[in-house]
C-alpha cells in the first residue's frame, strides 16, 4: 500500500487516465503539433542561414571545433519547443478551470502534487515527441550530433520539460481568464527565449552588453538550453542541471500551493466572493 492507503495499481491507473486525456487532446489538435515545429524550423531554415555569414562562433563548449550557426542554435530551438508546449499545456489548465474540469480533478482523493505532476509529465511526453521530430528534420538539414547524443539528451529533455512546464503551471494558477493567459504567454515566452543563450553564447553577450549578459545568466531558460546542448554532445553541465532542478522544485512547489483551494490564490478569490 502507498500513501493514503492507495495500492500502487491505483496510482498507476490515475496517472494513466490523466496522461490518456492529454494524449487525446494532443491527437485531436494536430495543428498544435505542426505549429510546434514551424517556429523552430523557420529559425533553422531562414534566420540561421541568414546569420551564418554574419555571426561567427569560436570554439565554445561542448563543441570541439568551429561550428556553423545553425548547429549552435539547434539545442535552443529544441528548448523553444518545450517552452511553447509548457505554456500551451498550462493554457489548457486555465480552460479546464473555466469549464469546471479542473475542480473535478482536484477533488480526487489523490494528493494534489500527484495530480498536477501527472498532468505536467503528460505534457512533457508530448513535448519530447515534438523535440525528437524536430531533431529528425534537423538531421536531414545537416545538423548531426553524435548518435548516442540522441539517447543522452532524453533525461535532459525530461528535466527541462518539467521545469518549463512547471513554470507554465505556476503562471496558470494566477490567471483567472483564458484571454489574459494568452497575453501573459507572449510576455513570458519571448523575453525568456531572446534573453538567453539559445541564439548567442553568453560570452558574446558580455562583449556587447554586460547588463544583457547578467540578465541572460539569471534566466532559467538559459540553463535548460545548456543542459540540452551539453547532453546532445555527450557531456554534462552540472551547473545547468542544478539550476534547472532547483527552478523545477520552486515552480512546481509554487503551483501546488497556489492550486490548493484552502490556500493560495483560490482561497483569496473565495474571500472576495
């Protein structure tokens, strides 16, 4: 028997039910899969090709030699897929709360951390499928990391996907209306993406603007990108791992607290009502 007296099979059944619901939603929204690929592919095929002659990159870890700009940006574009997916999954949380489905989920006898974690993990699985689809297309474009890198990057994709999804989950707990969250998504996604090491190395940021470098160094998305980058080339960035894991704990802990009807924002809404 596990926590609260539930057998292990009950926990597995609950997780399977939540994951299956997210899978059905993903299958029914095929445009979401294509949209997730269009954004990074535009950057890879158009912007990276245009910047190749302008932005030269010296040898930067984990690369052992000079690399083309499109090779450098690929890990950042993979992280972009996970960032957008995490926000879109959280958008569905706001929709579920408006329709009452979220309340039905949270009154389950299972602990709140397990219910939110199951929904978060289901979204990460979807983002990993999208990330590997993008890497497959990039392979035909000539971006070919070591073969074992496609295996080694999987744990990094799981951890970074959980962190970015937990961030979206935390933000969704504070937004009351679907329309407002769409605006918050743009306010969060684009600054996080552009003010990171996804498009330019941090040392180049330091040369152009020390302030911008410090902002990028404080951005959790930077460490998600570097964790994926190093893993894809069979190296480990322990600093990135530590920062991503710590941010995951903070964001997910905040989301669990905020989604508690007896605490967090929901309690304050009841008091106002």
